């Protein structure tokens, strides 16, 4: 079972969208989450995905010219909880996959500093996420996948510029683990590169206790980023397919 996330950079635009579509079609993922999805070119992209098997779709329907989130799958999606705070409007899309796994596609706000409006918005979004996870059942099979704009100092970035890293650490207290770190405890990967050439791992998936044993790999495909299709690399999470309770082997 594979779930792909990709921040497609301001909707993709007319020049990049055909290449984005071709890459997504070649992925053969079971579910696809797109952040920075926009209505301008998004309708064509969503329709192409639907025509090729990802016909179950949910979208935050952002205002024209604004970023939103799209989640599509080959099997039915059951809509989940709404965004837990205003800062996550159009940045949060929650649903349960046909396999019984709850997926939250997420794009947390960015902030270069803890001060000012950007810092407040990012901290508020993090606290709302943590509060929502704290209130959810502890045995729920759940994953959060997307652009978290947060990582470990000197491990997911060259220095210590990330904000809200302490809040990222609180996920472990709730039983969630970074899927990349499950198989790469001290590994280094990047999903976005600054204009100065510094690499950062902004995108990942975090998984609940029940999903941890199912994690096989979390990989970053750098080729679309190097081709200029987006400034972010797609993230592919591979899970062992869970056994449903209704299955004869359960």
C-alpha cells in the first residue's frame, strides 16, 4: 500500500501541470495528497487523476488564487474531522481510507521566527494539531502526511533555523513517530532546497502506534524537483497492507 504526498508549488501553473500529472500517473500510488493545490489548474489535474483510477476525491476548495489541499484515492474515502483551527483552513484534509487507515493531509504554515504574525499562526496550528491528536483514540490507525515546515535541528536542516521543533517533539509523547526515522534513525534526506542551496526535510509522514509496524519505507523522489516540476520532492510512504477485521485471516 502506497500513499504519496507532494507540495506542487502554487498549484503547478500552466507550464508545470502536465509534467506533474504525468509523474502522478506513473506513481501508481493507492492514495495521493497534494498541497498548494489551486483551482485554476487543479480541475484539470483532478479530472486527469479521476480518469486514471483515483476517482474518489476530497478537496478543501480554496478561493481562486489561494492554496488548498486535494486527497484522492482508488477506493472510497470517508470524510473525517474539519480543520481544528482557522490557521489550518484549506491546509487540512482528513479522511479514512477504505483500508481503515485515517489519513490527514496537512500543510502547516511556515515561519522564520517565533515572533510576529507568522510565528503566531504556525504555533497556533501546531497546538491545534497536537490537541486534536490528544483527543483522538490512542489505538487509532492514523497517519499525518504533508509539508510540516518543521524538522530536527542539524539533522533535517544544515543549522538551527526551524521553528516549533519542540512541538514536533511532543508528537512522540502522543505515540506518533516520524515514518522516515523508523527505517532511517540517523539518515539525512531533503525535500526542499533554498535559493542559497541549503537542503531541508520539510515533508514527511508521522504515524500512530498502530501504523508503526506497517511502515516499510518513506522515500523522497528528487527527480521531479530537479526537473523543475515543483520546488518540493514528492514523498512516498509504503505500508504493509493492514488486515481488515472482516477478512477471513483476521
